[in-house]
C-alpha cells in the first residue's frame, strides 16, 4: 500500500478566511458580552441594547 503525499497549497481564499473569522468572532463577542455591560453602565434601555446587538450580529455574519 502506497500513499501519495500531496503538497498542501494555500489559496487566496484560505488566507482571507482567518481575518474574516477573527472579525466575526470579535463582533459576536462584543454583541454578547461587551455591549450589554456598556449599555447597563451608560443606562441604555433594553430595547435599544437588543437593537444594537442585532446590528452587531448581522455585521458578524457578513464578515
């Protein structure tokens, strides 16, 4: 039994996935943890906090 060693090539798409993943993760983390903490500190209403969270989550999905 012989196995073929194929070289691993990195395409342009593969190189662009990591920054997009990091940005999306950062935005999701911000919307789930940091946004509610800041909103409570500033005194924003819960409906405005939910709306801002939705905006950040949509941005995270696009990243």
